[in-house]
């Protein structure tokens, strides 16, 4: 079946611009996660949704970052007033609620470059 | 979540077993050990997890010491496609306050050579 998909695969923007990154989770997965990964580092947690609500947004670095999941499936990560330090690969993952160990299935990521 | 320590890199010959160590000396009783790997330009992929007992699946085996302070991921017959960054992660059981997120370290870069 289809895995987690993310669009666009690459995004180049200028400092100060607004960007939206989209994640389509595996159908039926109720949990959705966003991470970002800088070069040479492991992924860093940003936010976790269970259904439509953010269960844990402790990883969002500041108020320029916001994520939504209005219908409990597709999610959008929104970054306002982008800065060069926001350049990274943004990863999305989803998992089914009923698994006791919560395996997360990752998408291929969106590479964001802020010039 | 408890902190993990892994060697930054390891090499393995194709067809041989790859044994990747992980130290998690501060692990608590309600924390699992998880392993994920990340092949270049892809998202991380779940491999295996365990609490106390050794575990095996179609991808790998996980050996956890009796005191649970360290573990070893074993790829029994490494192939070139196993070249990746391997992450050892400790996380709460379901229902824990930080249950949802995975906390990745820098992992071990495993290079399988012909």
C-alpha cells in the first residue's frame, strides 16, 4: 500500500518568506509526527498529533512554526518569516493508534532551503 | 527519555554479522529500547524494539543485557543495502507523558563493504 507522502520534495525560498509543507499519512493512521533533520544530525521532534489535536508540540522551536491537521488525516507544517537556520529536511511520520509499540512510518521528507 | 550512546561509525564485510552496540545506562523500568535505521536520502525505518527479553524479527535480532543498561543490534548477514545510519532510541511505554515522540541521537554510521 501507499506509504507516507510529503510534498514538495524540495522547496527553496528566500529569507522572510512563508512556506507550507504537506504530509499525507498512511490511510487510517491516527497519529502523525513532524521532525526536522539538519545535516549530519538525527531527526529532531517538532510536534505530534493524535487525530486532529496536537498532543505534544513541545518541539516547535518558536512561534514562527505552526502545524495543523484539521480533518485528522493530512497535515500542514507552516513556517512564517523563514530564516536561514530553518534550512533542513522536514520529515513526517504516521502510526496506527492500536499498536502497543507505536512503530512510526516515515515519509521521504521535504528539503527546505532558505536563501 | 534516557540518553543513549553509540559509536559514531562501524564497518562490516558483506555476508558477515554486523553487531551494533548501544549504551543506555540510565534507562528506567518503563522504557523500551527501539532501533531505527536511515538509508541515505530516505526517512528512518523501524527495525525492532524490546523491553527485557531478546527479540528477533525478519530484519534483525536485539540482545538486551540483564541489567538493561546496554543492548546490541545484530544484522546476521549484512548486505550492501544495510549501509545506513542506525539509531538506538529509548522511549516510554504507551501512556507515558513523552510517549509519542522519538528522541534520536546521532546514531552509528554502518558501512557494509564488499
